[in-house]
């Protein structure tokens, strides 16, 4: 599974979407757990520095859609899910296509900086051949020979 903490709030350009459109998907713990009926606040800032605030509620799939945004404007979205504030990074609206982004709540605290990732558990030694145990690898699986039809 991808690192959800790293992708949450990041923009993903989508040439298949209409120009000036941003889709904000809101979920709990994993992308499949859509947060429906949540109010998402979008803040856009044009080149002159004027800011505009818009709101949209998420649909049954957890998506809030913001349309008719001007290319080049800066976009930032915020939402609170079960008391947890979430926000996207600020990104420009592209001239072509739209942008998708996802905000995921309840991911738990981030690991301390400099903490090495948790290693995957190794299979028991009995499931590895002797040479694979020496190299730290799994034993190859045995396959029955193929029968040819005549």
C-alpha cells in the first residue's frame, strides 16, 4: 500500500478532467472509506492577491468538486473530519485539465523524524532452503511438471 501520509493533500494533475476543476476526495484511514456529507472549504487566490472562499459538501463517494476555477490561481482546501483538521498543499490551477487531491483522516501520528521504517517480518526458517537461509531469501516453490497433451 502506498504511503497515505505522503500522498494526502498532494495535487495530482488529471488531463481527463475539465479545465479549471479540482476534485477533493475525503476519506477515513484508507481511500475506500469515503467521508460523505463533510463540508470542504476551498480558498483560491488570483494573481492580484484577491482571495475567494468557496464551500462544497462531499457526495456519497467522499468527493467535493470545485469547478470554473481560473488557470494560474492558487488553490488550497481545508476540511475537518471527526475533529481532525486536514488541508491540501497550495497549488496552481493548470491551464489544461483538472486536478485531483485526497485528504485522509485518522492516519495516526506521524513517525518521529529519523525513525527507520518498520521491517517486514521474515518467514520462518523452515519455509526457506538451507542456501536461501544463508542468503536470507525464501526457498523457491516447487512446480509439478507440465503435461503435454498429445
